[in-house]
């Protein structure tokens, strides 16, 4: 096994045991980038020299007995909406052609403090306003979409071009590409991770989170990112809830590492409406089989009714569309021609949303949050598909469902992700199989706010009961 | 709720009132997209909100969230 194939957890253990140096690991991942990047186009920028310097520094510190923890010396990538000092944050847009970040985002600073090695910046659908990331190709089939908007991060992790990556999620932008590329993606509780220094799509829906090969890896990255930040107006001053002790997530890694996958005492809700409507039969079969596996581990499975399902898309759009337009107000007036056609059109049309409609969306959000709180009082976790269908072919605009309805690909990919953005609950996606074409299928696990540990525990138990967690996409070098 | 068809001319006029002049070749596409967005969002007009307040975030004194209020102990409200 090459170092680039190691999961974060495996690499961290090898580094800690002195069996692998950060320089060897970083060189291996950079070589992998050199071998497959031309086909995948995951990165906007690769900073190989800086990454090698950072890895060498980590190696010296670790050799001197100054380990900073499990991320020390681990190579990773940031979605190119996330500021890293001295590097451009292009948002994959010509609008940002001359941008240079004059400081680290909160998450870049936290990863730097943890000793992680920044490889570079990954592609996003322009300004995160889309679900396909057309610049980037799916890691499993280069003729299919990467998903978005954190498409570059998902593909880089899936293909071994980064040991982990960060993305952002406003309507599924971590979970959608993670599911379509067969990796793990975690959208944490709204406000748990600071968004300071991260380009916004929609302030009231934006989240930052990890994309990793395994659930255990996601727990490790989450652990390094959590913390109150007064520079983000939505930042919580609350710690995520530990599984049993109410303690901080600092103990999460060890807790997950030593669990035997026993889920007795946990109640898992399976939606009887919404999440299994208009989805591909192969996705439904894979997710229901995954739920059976969780049941086999001792979880009690109960049906739940998703409240206010009819209004999910209206709330998502009513919040996101005017907020995105507001963020881009200045540049939409000065350099509209620099936006790609699809993003420009959405931003322009967003000018016509009425304040009354925005307020209705905000009031409906209150109703939906309260209804979800009641629903999550009955179960610990909700298990559902992450996306209705696997990665579509590049250029495909619509999906036709068995009931004869036709849906835009982007609407389809947002549909099952949006509730967790609106309600702010933690949502994890993990791979649970493949369709007939070999494309990955993702299962989504959602929990109560700040109960990341429960969601991660269930996901990790699923992985332990299988044999292929952390498998790389079969991209030949 | 049917809110009526948005014409390209109306879209241009609304955008201008919002401070965004649109060139002639943008009117039709913007009108169609705005109409579609409106048709989705208008579903919310079915709801009876009663006294429900918007979910928008505002915290008075933000930036000093860790400061104890005078005369009170700071409470770590971990949940």
C-alpha cells in the first residue's frame, strides 16, 4: 500500500509510530496528484514547495517530541472558498482573478496550528452556487459530474490526491459530492465551526466541514475545527455533546477507535415520506440494506414522518437566493460579465425576490426547526439517502423519475440535503454501495443539534461491520 | 398561489428599482428565472404563521459573547 492510499486515521497512527514520515506521506500524495490530476482537475492551485516545507517542519517537530496531535504532518486540501494567507481564494471564478487572502480563515488557522500540511486549493462550483462543479471530473468515471459545490475536495479525497479536505455546505455542497465520489462528508451543526474567512453563499445556511475517507477520519478533523469564534456571527459558544459524558469532542477519536459497533439502545428513524420519494431504485435498495445492517448491530428502527416536507425547497430558495444576491451586490453591478452564465442569471434573478418572501422563508424555518426538534425527540438518528441518484453524466441537465416527473439535476441533488441546512442539524454521508455502473451511493445520517458524536458513532459502526471503508476510487495512475 | 406571469419588461423594471440595470438581452432570461424562483417560494404563502418569528440571527452585544453580564455569573450553557 502506498502512503497516499492511507486513511487519515491510518496515516496518523503510522506517523505516531514512527513508521511513516510526514515528508514521505506528502511526497506520495503530491506524486499521486501528478499522476491523476490531469484527468480529474480537482485542484485550482497546488503549492508543492510550500507543502514539502510544511511537511519537513512537521517531521522535525515530531522527531523532537513535539507532536501536535493526529493531524500533524497530514496533507490536506481546502475548497477554494476558504482563505489561506498569501494564496488566492478564487472561488473558481474570474471575478476573483486577482484575489490574494491577507490572512488565514479560522479553519485554515486551526488546521495549521494542528500541524496539517496544506497541499492546495480545490475547485468549487463557481462561488458554491451550483451542484456539479463542471471544471472537475468524478473520481470513479471521468465522464460523470463530480457533484458540488465542493467537487474538487471530494474528488481529491476519493482519488488519493489529499488525505482529507474541507468543503462548505449550503444546500448539500459537502454531502452531495462526497456521496457521488464514495467518500465521507460531514456537515456539522450550524455554528459549530467558524466560517470566518470563508466566502459566503448564504449566511444563514452556510456550514464548513470535512470530507474524508472514513467516518473516524471525519471525527478527527471535526475535533480540530470546533470552537467558538466571535468573528462569525453564527458561531456557537457551546461544545458538541459527548456521547455519554457531555464532554467535548476531544475524546471522540479514542471513543470511536475502541467501539465494537454495538448500537443497542439507539433509535434510528427511517422517513416514510420525502426521503424515499423520487429516488433511484438502486439508491433505495442500498440505503435500506445499510439500515438493516444498523439494525443487525442492535439499533431499533422506527418510521418517522418528515414535517413540512412540502415547503423544504421553498424555504431553501427563499433564504439562499436573496442572500446570495446580496453577497454579490457590488460585483454583479461592476463586473457581471465575469460570472459564468448560470451563476450570473441566478444572482440577477435574486434581485427580484421580495422582502416579504424572504421573511416568510425565515418564519417557515422557525416552524420547521421546531417540528424537527419534536421529531428528533423520538429518535437518535435519521437514516436516509444522501442524494436521490448517483453521479449523472456530464452535461445531463435533468432526471426523469418513475412517476413521470422531470427534475433539474441540481434540484435533485439539493432535495435530500436541504433539510439539514435549514434546520442546522448535523448530517453525515458515508458510502453504502454502488449502482450497476459502479458509481457510489451515499447514506445520510442526521442527528440532534450538537449530537455529532451520535451521528459519527452510527456511521463508524456501519463501517466496522463492513470491509471496504476508506477504499479509493479506481483511478489508474 | 398564482402570482401572475412576470414579463421581461417587468423584470427589467423591478431589477432597476433594486438598483441593477439590465441590458436588453438579459430581460427575457432573468424574467423566466425569476418567475421560476417565485413560483417555488410562493408556496410559503399557504402557511398560517400566527405569531411565529423569523429565524434570522441577531444577538445583542455580539463580539462580547463571553463577557459576563454585569451582576450575573457567566453560565456555560453546554447542551
